[in-house]
C-alpha cells in the first residue's frame, strides 16, 4: 500500500513507543494530562478565536461546550487515575482456596480517534484524555470541516504532549479511508451513522474493537406542566435546541412532541424566549453559531423548500447566505413522511408534532431508530417510569436538555443506530482498556479427584 499520507511511518513510531512501555507508567499518563491542561491554559484566547471564526461560537458557548468540558475531564482524570489504574481485588469461593483473583486494566495499544467538526476540540481531546489515561498511544484525525481547528491541534499538540506517542493527521475522507486500511487496537469514531458503518466494516477485517459515537433524531416529550415550571422548561429547551452550535449537535433536540391542546401556548412561549436569547433579525442574530459551510446551509434550506413543509413554518424561516446563518425556525406538524421528519436535522429547525394524548409519544419514538438522547419534560413519576421501561435511547434526561453530556458519572454513548460503546470519566478509561482477569493459585492443597484417571468413585465424589 502506498504511504501517501505518512501513515505507515507514524504508526510504526507509535507502535515502537507503545512497545517501549513508557505509556504504561502513571507518570507518563499524568504528564500528558497536565500537558492538555497547559495547552488549553496557554492558548485559551486562540481557541476562542478559532471557534468564533470557524463556527461563529460565542466565547461563553466555546468555554461551556469545549474548553471547560476538556478542562473538567482532564482534571477529573488526574484526580482519579491512580484509582482507575489500581487492580480490583475480590473474594473467591472456597472451592478455589488457596488462591487470589484480581482484574488488571491494561492499555489496548495503538488507538485511532476520528472526530467530527461541531465540537472540534471536545470531540478529539475528550476521547484522547481517556486513551492516554488508559496508557495507549494515539493517532488523532480531526474533521476537515473545521480545518483551522484541526491545524491548531496538528501544530500545537506535539509541543505539549509526547510526540512519539500522540500524533495528529489532518485531512478528509481520503485520509480517513487510508487510515482504516491499517490495523489498530481500537477505533473510536464520532460522526454520522453512514460513515460509522464504513468504519465498522473496515475494523471487522482486523477484528478491531470500535466505539461508534453517532447521531440520530433526539426527541423532546413535552407534558403538561404548571406555569412556573413551564417557563423554566422553555428556557432549557430554547438553550438546548439553538445554544450548542446552532442545533448542529448530536444530542441536540431534533423534534418535539406535545398534546394538540398545548401546542399554541408552547409555540408562543418558545417565540418569546427565542427573541430574548437570539433576536429576530437573521442578519444580526446574537449568541448563536453559524452553519458550518454552504453544503450544510443548502441541505437545511432544502429541508424547508418542500412546499408541504414550508407551509408549516410558524416562526422564523429566514436565511442569510452571506453569513451562513439561519433564523431559529419552528414548524408545526410537518408531514411525517417529509425528509425533515426522517433525516437527522442537525441545524436550527424545530418541528413540533402534535398528539391527542402525550402517552402516544412512546409509540411515536419507538417507530423511529433509537435516538442518542431522549428528553422528557414531565412531573409524572408514572410517565417517567413508562418512558424508561418502554423506550430505548443512549440516555434519558428528565426536565432539562444537553446537561447529561457534562456529567462524568454518566456513560455517554448511543444504542442501535445512534452507536455503541460509551465514554466520559471512568467510562472513558474503561473504553480504552482491556480488563485482564488474573487468577493466582497456590501449590498447596491439591484436589486429586480433578485429575484422571477417571473412576466411578471420582464420579460419585
Ligand atoms: P461524518 O461522518 O461525515 O464525518 C466524521 C468523520 O469521519 C470526519 O473526521 C470525516 O473526515 C470522516 N469521514 C467522512 N467520510 C468518511 C469515509 N467515507 N470514510 C472514513 N471516514 C470518513 O460526520 P460529521 O459531518 O463530521 O458529523 C455529523 C454527524 O456526526 C451527525 O450525524 C452527528 O449526530 C454525529 N455526531 C455524533 C456525536 C456523538 O458524540 N455521538 C458528536 C458529534 C457529531
């Protein structure tokens, strides 16, 4: 195979480094984690500038969704790594006496991490924190759709982290396809379901384990709420839908389900808060990111161009091609067979689907592929129980949106078409480790009946 992108050379060096054993030491792992913290501290303004210029993110949004998230993860890993690395001992049944057992986490080896563009630092650095905490060498492939963020990582990471153990390769699907030809000990992929299938097929050739962090259509169930709770809920929904990267988020709200009789109040309240948070002039929107590029801008515009869908716009619907911004847009009851109700929207358009009874939302959600996140605003414990028992999704969040992403104590990952595997906090460490079972037996107390020759007496014993 032609080594067009220098992949072979890089992987050979990464393999040599892993073999040397350096990455297995706790000192090396802690030095790398501190390196990530130093990188962020010394380049914070550059990171803000890059995210602003490349995706139009406000620095507060960038801190909340990227810089702060990575800092928190690295701090948490530094605090917990000794405990994570320690073998887990336990009791054995008397039958095995005298013996001991333990489970020892060991690094997998050489890991490939492929990232998406919508959180170009978080989606590369957060899995990296897990991979180095677990003692692996790593090759990172950020998304080509945020090229300046990718170049920043390629240029800066070698200055802060061990360049013989952690490398970055820039490029798009061509580079990715080449990378997937090689044998890895683990592939961690964040991106679309379509490319996830390509990654998994390539990994299968080498029996490489994969974690697939994919997307899908994340619903919100909106039950009846007392007025004061409803006002809080609306703010959380508006922030969750349009806040992180203008709806270009894997766990962003895709559509809402509400009882018909509550739809008009819901829409009026959403409009008020949207205007307050983002303004209503598409040429001068505040606090909202832009669409990543013209291709995605046109994809979103096409979703609304279907006349049957355009008729359903009850708020927004304006586009500014010069700035690649789209006004927060609400649609009421678009046809269920329209593309907008069958493709992941990944943008600032919000369809609201009305139902006669909110309990029908369970069947509605079950008629679609399993989502990465499910949100439900309800005060009914019985309804919460039904949602948990009768639907399947990567996560369920009651009465808030997006917040589950920053909770290190919860696993983050999908199920079904939204992916599989999980990370964050200790789950990241586990994702990049093999749990080796160790059984240590003494030479005393040999039970002869366990050995041949077999006899009737031994059978009865
Ligand atoms: P994508 O699948 O197009 O690209 C993701 C990565 O795969 C990029 O690095 C890209 O270069 C690479 N790639 C593209 N085509 C490839 C190919 N043919 N072979 C190998 N690699 C290829 O996805 P995207 O546009 O970056 O992101 C949008 C999707 O990602 C959405 O579906 C979204 O829901 C999902 N996503 C999921 C998460 C999560 O944590 N679960 C986070 C962000 C985005």
